[in-house]
C-alpha cells in the first residue's frame, strides 16, 4: 500500500479542482473544503447544510478523537459553500450520495472520487487523507508554524506533524540532493 502524500504542486491542485468541478460541484466542494480546513473525511461527510449556512466557523465533535473542534471557514470557501448550498434544506447532508434519500457520501465513494481524479491529473497516492495532508503542507509552507499546525491536527509532537505532512521527507531529500563526496 502506498503512503498518501500531500499535493505539493499548486498547479496540480488547480488541475484537480478543475477535474472534480467537471465531474460535479459536490465533488469539487468536498475537495475544496478538505484542502482549506484540514478536516478529516469522516468529519466532512457528517456535515449538514445547517453546519455551514451563514456560519464563519464549522463546529463539530471530531469522530476520531471525540474532541470538540472549531474551524474557520475562510471567505473564499464561505462563498463557495454559499453557492453550493443554495436551494438545499438545513437538514440535508452537505455531501449526499446519489443512492438513497439524504444519505451521506460514504468514505469509500469519496476515496474513489479522489483517486480517479488524481489519476486523471497524473498524481499517484491520492486518497481521502490527501486533502488533510495538503492543507497541512501548504499551511506550514506559508506560516512556518509547526506548533500551530500540531495543535490544529491534535498531534503529540512537532516531529509527528512534520512527518505527517511530508516536510520531513522533503528535508531529507534536499539534504541528500546537496550532498556529494
């Protein structure tokens, strides 16, 4: 099994967004929500329209940790969500399966959506966790604050966070690239 990596190349992120948008607005929004919040797929799939309508933050109890979390919805994402939920009822799942009435998309369906789009974009090892890792990677590159990211991800140490988002591997690769005897 391949290790899931963050999407480091912003051009590839844009390409993936385009591919997903062509598939469906739902698939696109699922990806955009993930890369802009760092939420786990299990938490995103539980969201309902009422959780994001007219909100500045997503407030939820994380499925994995059972901890309460509050995530800011940035202004661009807020507008995307506003457009996406137009005409939807408050109790509707944000990411509905096409099978059944008001049934949430399953984790397996989300995996298929992301991995198929990743293949079309020429990316390997893309899965549900790629959105969370991509958020973490780019958040770290922009802010260089591993302690903040560690807190956002509920990790026990900075080294776990850096390894998780692929920074440790990048540093090792760069050090070997510049090393020659």
